C-alpha cells in the first residue's frame, strides 16, 4: 500500500489551465506526494511537459461552447459519466486533496471530491471567474486567485497566490534584459490556443512596415496556428525578414528571455511568464472572451507601465507598428518596462499554492 499523500489535479484543455497545474505538480512531487492529473483529450496535448511521475487520467467531459445541437445535448450525459468514473476512482484511491484549475474537464473530479467530502480547492488564473470555477466557488474549502483583484461571489474568501509558472520559467526569472540597439533584436509573438489568427493577419504586416534600421537587425519567433503557418512563413520570407514560425513553441521561456519585446494575447499564463521573466510587451486581449478576462489580466502590467494594451477593436497595422517602433528605439524606456514587469510578478505563486494544499491536507490527518 502506498502511504504517500495523493494530490488529484483537474484541469481543462488549454495552456492557461494546464501550465499552473504542471507547476504545482513539479513542487508536490518534490515534497514526496503522489500526483494525478484528470483532464480530457484536449488537455492531453499538454502533458508532454509534465513530470513522468504524474499519473494521467483522461476522463469523459464536454463543453457547451463547441459542436452542433446534438453534441450540446450530449454534454450533460458525458459530464455525468465523468463524475461517476471520477467518484469510483476516488473511492478506490482516496485523494488527500483535490485541486481544480478550471475548464469543463475539472467538473468530474471536483464533483466527486464534493460527494466524497474530500478537501478541495480551485485556482482561478484570470481576473474574472470562469464558468466552472464560479459554479464551485461556494462548494470548495479554498479559492486561490492568480490575478488580483478577482471578483468573488458574496461570502467567498479568496487568497491571492498569483499564477504558478513552470520550472523552465522560474529558471529564467528576472533574466538580464538587453535593451534594443544596433545589433540583433529578438521579437516573440505568441497567441495562445485561441484567437491567434488576427495576430497572424496584422503582426507580419506591421513588422514589415518597421524602419529599415530595425528590420535589418530583427529576428522574429511567431507562434501561428497550423492553418496560418504557411502563409505567415511565406510572407516573412517574401519580405526578407528572418522568422521562425511554428504552431507551438516548446521553449517559450528561453525565447522570451532572449526577446527585447513580446507581442501576446493577455492570457493569464502568458502574463505570468512575461512578468516573472520581465519583458516589455504589447498585449492584445482576446475580444471574444465573454467576461473580458484578458483585459483584467493585463491590468497589473499596464498599470506598472510595463506593457502597452491595444484592444482588438483598435488593432491596426499602423498602430501596432508605431508601438513596436517606439519600444525598440527607446532603450531606456524598454529597460524600465522590463523592470516594471518584474515589479508585479509573483514568482513564489507555486509555493503559496503548495502552502494552501498542505493546510487543507491536515484535515485528513496528513502532517508535513
């Protein structure tokens, strides 16, 4: 019989949910815990970065956001099936603590933990509670917030932990920043798992319109969707711009540390990475986000004068080119932006989350 305490994590299928889960898994394993991750097929795309010791449980889940009418009608049944499966698994292998990171795939594990009265908590990465976390906020023992302030339902007490970042990001925390100048300059473009198409439409043209003395030194890393990759690659090549275009960078922390400027959506994980590493950024919140959470995510960096925020409705080739030029031609201002980003970072976010997990674990008789 394995006497190690067991942490069950449940996360939806986006990097915003999965990367904080990965960060927590790394530290809990180091503290002698067993760790299981409950996710769906979409989330399984991100498990490559998780430590091998993490047990992966792929569960049945679904979302109302995608698919036709028939698919939407099946959603409750698929979620119910996932809850039954998670409950049976937890009765067999009882978790010490269950942590949900949001997204529909976290419903089964959190529901099972509620039914079995296991200590449970949620972590909200964004400045606005997601649907699932809003559903469970009053049904868990603790709510941890990555972005502050995050509006809570009446009577719910929340803890500001910050957003955990992966070990690869922490390894580059406050990496020395080389201001732009008359030498090779790196620009990183990341779009997240949603809404990257507009960046592929606007960013290459904006870069191509930059002054020649900037273009001659520029090296671009551009994350583009599979369906956009070929045309983006071809555009940069036709313009004589050195660019590495890929659908997903496995080495984002390294590329970010090398960058003089980051152009990004304002997803919670991206904002956390930019803050911890400390880089000037131009943030373009996802316009289709129902609760406009990405604008809330960007607030701290903008208030610290570390980032320029451009609403998607105002994103044009000319506006973006003007802001890129301003940052890459003012070295002192760029350095100030980098320092401003670090000033609002929370590199100890994972440790804060670990503390809450271990405090909850004491309810089951576990002692550190």
